[in-house]
């Protein structure tokens, strides 16, 4: 969905129905006419910022609840859909990209034998979680090495200097979740 009018229409209608409000009830709460609310919900009217403000104030919700795309309740991502970012020294595929309502990303990492990646430190509060399911990986955090074998998991504060290494003779595969607290 890329049309803000359609997003507002869908969100307003959904909020109203979730709260079991009629258009008349919503008009009474917000001070916006029933006919204007109907046009907004149908996507035939693009409300002004003043109208959005009245609606959000009346419903006691942040304006972002009306203007942000709804987050899906479920999603299947097939392996062939993984999107590797450009320019990495190892195979890194983004599985679930950052979502402001969930505050994390999930990656699939594949290291060929004897490869390493030196990561940039993240902002304060970012936490990385890594789960190895094939091979062996060494994660060095602030100069201290942690060796992970198949089935091992590890988390660390991502604002520390860190790197990933495959010192083995076989490929290493892992999942990485990066949590952003903001």
C-alpha cells in the first residue's frame, strides 16, 4: 500500500470497527462530521492535518496509528526470497527487515571456510543474537572470542566492536537477530 489516503482509510475503518463504533459514535467523539468520516473511510477524501488531529485526539491515539501501514499478522518468507545486501565479505541474507513496531531484523549468515567479517558497532542499546546450525563460528566482541558450535546461541551488546570468523574447513551457517530498542 503506498497511497496515504488508502492507508488512513483502512486504519480508521479498522480502529472504528475494533472499538465497535458507528460513524455517528465516531463523529460525536471527534467533532468531525459523519459524512467526512465516511469519505475518509472510503478513501474518497484526503483529510487535512487538522481533521487527522481531531480524529486522533477524539480516539486518544497517536497520529501514527492512522498514517502508518498496518503490520501483517503473519508472513512466510521462502528461502528463495532472502535478499542479500550488497558489498558484504560473506553471504548475508536479510530474511525479515526492520519493522518499527517489532524493532528487529533477522538475517541468515553463511561463511565459507576461513572467511571473516568485521562489523561496524551499532548504536547504544542494540543487541545481536546469533544461532549456529551448521559448522563453527567465532564471534569476537570487544577483543574477547566466543566459539559457537552447532546448536549454540549467543547474544551481545552490538555497540561493542565485533567480528565473525569461520576458522573451520567447512561452511558455517547461522541465523542472526538484531534488536533495536528505539
